[in-house]
C-alpha cells in the first residue's frame, strides 16, 4: 500500500544496518535491502530531514530458551559503509531489540519536532517490529518501508508485514517514500 502522506517533520530510522546483522543469511537480497536503506538516507539528508542510524551492541539480561552466550566479533556492530554516515545523523546504540528502550531516541525525535517515523532495516520481526511497536506507543505516525527490510526467517518477516505492521502504521515501498521526500530522484 502506498504511503498516504508525509508529515511536515518525518524522521528516517534505520534499524541494525550493521555488518554483523546484515551479514546473516537474510531471506531477501542483501544488496537490494542495503541499497534501499542507503537511497532513503541520502534523500532524507538532501532535504535536511533527520536520519537516525541504530545499531545493537548487546542483549537484554533476561533468560530465554535460546540463551545469550553470543560474543560480538570485532566489527559486528559497525554500520554498513553503503549508508555513508553523515555528521548530522543521530546515532543510537541499543542493548534491546527496540530502539526506544533505554536510549535517547524519543528525546532526540521530540526535540526535532518529529511526528512521523519512517522505519527500515533488519531484522523485520525483531528490531524493526519492536521499534515500530514502541514508536506507535509513543504516539508517532509509523511508516514501514517493506522492501528496505529483511529477516532471517521468511515466515516471521511475512507475519510482521502482513499482520503486525498494518496495525501499527502504514506500509510503503522505497519508491513510495522517495516520491514524497525527493520526487525529482524517483
């Protein structure tokens, strides 16, 4: 479904576009997902709109059946170079699935007057969905760019897009968002 409208002050929030996560066996072509994230970031920066780059550096301390014995390799948390990070980008490092809990994200967005959050990244059913749920709970209009995200599990990805995201906001494709952010670039 195409994006119905871009708010006067949207922010692009890219979730876990880092070497370690993007390097996992994703169900969608890595190059396409990364390129779509990079195109979105470039367009938002060109319009002077906020870009937030999120990476995950740890895990919640609670016990799970899958455990938390993972040790991050040296460059696992580094953002992929294709994003071409910019000094004006806001960086958020998180230790939970979602980007709001225990971070400065909400304060940063509110200080900028942001009312709409455009979300993309990896993994759809974890970091993106958790951040979308929190953004919705915080009162933001949420747009989920479905061709700029992927997951390691096809069924989980599909479930998020088809059943969860329509309840949290609007779904759109990269071209839909670019047509409103930078119509001359589409």
